[in-house]
């Protein structure tokens, strides 16, 4: 019901901020957005939403966040792009406290629906050594060999959701996100992911007139990237479904990092000289989403073309960078 309390944990972040906005557009009237960052650092903030600054590592804060709620979306985690997660494994692992404490609180206060945002980083690394990767199906998470640190935390938290569902009857749902991108997210500072980082680098090259770009790795590594609108639709579809197992929510449009740069160059109308930093973090050689299961269960899969989503993302980051250079505010408050 649209007058039930819906909690978005990580609501000051990229996906969380978009989810809050989408729930508002659908007519939900009692939305609680929770994030550890000061509200001035939230990417999107709405004045008609209950905005709470709470550190969800702390168990008591989880009870406060979930009090009286019907549905919880747990998007909260200490994470970032490959540059961050390869160099902050302990911080990433500590996010296990957030989901564990939220599950305990959910059990005790009677939450009806609990969504957990997992990641494609849970998948076995031995299946991701070739850029011409076979798309990863859900069963490929086992035998377990996930991304060290971040991936292990996600896989463990998936199991926690399963056992709280089996042992305590909490209706938990788990999605494995594949590289979500779009406007209103991080594009600098070390936590940004490849689509936003590529946009920033190309924009910097255009603004400075220095038509060069550094690419991490050899540029041959492959990925799929999912636009935020598809992420929101898949997340809510799964949360309110009867499907109980972890499921991929990701695009199946596979591209190399070089091809991603090609797309952004074409949007910007430039060609840049490329240098390759082979010592930089680059992650696995190949990763793509097998959408057979989500097509079977929901008759749907993420379908926004990368070129279309990247153009919207590029335009937003460009405007933000220009505004920042002019000393103007770069957050979206409503």
C-alpha cells in the first residue's frame, strides 16, 4: 500500500537516490531515506521524505531506521569502482555489519519485504578470465571464488538473507547488479565506476584542450553496463514477486572498455590519444549478465542501449563539471 512506510537504506547514494525519486513518482507517501553521509553530501534529497542520517553499521540505528516499516531496500554499502574495492578490501567487508544488523532488526520489528542489493562481483573469478566471456548465470556463483573483499561480503550477505528467510520467515529478495550507471552519481574522487570515470576523463580532455585519455588496463577487458531506469524497474519487480533465489539484474550488451571510450568520444564529438595504464586496477578480464532466468521468471530484461544511457549520463556529468568549475551547487535537492 502506498501509505505504508518504505525504507531506502543508502538513500543518499546513487541508486538509492533514484529509487526514492521513483517511489515518490509512484505516489508513495511515507518514504524514509537513510544514509551515513551528511545530507549536504546526498546526491538527491527530497524535502517531503523522512531523511535520516544514521550509521547502519550500528545495530540500534538499524532498529530506528526500520521502525514501523513495511518494505526495506538495502542499498547501503561502503563501495565504489574497481579502484576503490581493490584497495579497500577490509572496508568493503565491514559492510557485512549493515546487512546483518538490518536483518536482525527486520526480524524483530516485523518487516514484510526485504530487498538486498548484491553484485556480479560474487561470481567465480575462474569464469571471468577471458574477455570473450560466457555470460554468467546465477549458478556460476558456486563453487565460490568471488572478488576478494567486496565480492565475499556480498556472497555472505546473500546467504544471510537466505537463512533469515528460511529460519525466520522474512520475505527476502536478492538481486545481483551488473554495473549500474546513470546521472546523479559519483564521477570523481576514487569511488566512481567505469562509465562515469570515462565521461569525466573525456569531458576534462574537451575542456582542457588536451586531447588525451588514460585507460586502466589494456582496454580489452569486457563488461556490461545497466542504466539506472532498468535497475529501478527490475529491483521493484523482484521485491514484490514470489521469486526467492538471487537473480541477475543487468544488461547483456557486452562491450570492451575501448568500445565504451569509443561511445563517449562519439557523444562528445572528439577523438583522443589513448594511453594504457597496465598497473592500474582493472578487475576481471570479462563479465556479462546471462539473462535467461530473469526472462523466464519475469518475461523482461534490462533493455536500455548503452549509447542511449551514456548520452544522458555524459550530459549530466558535463553540466555538473561546468557548474562546479563556476562554483555553483552540484547536488539535486527537491
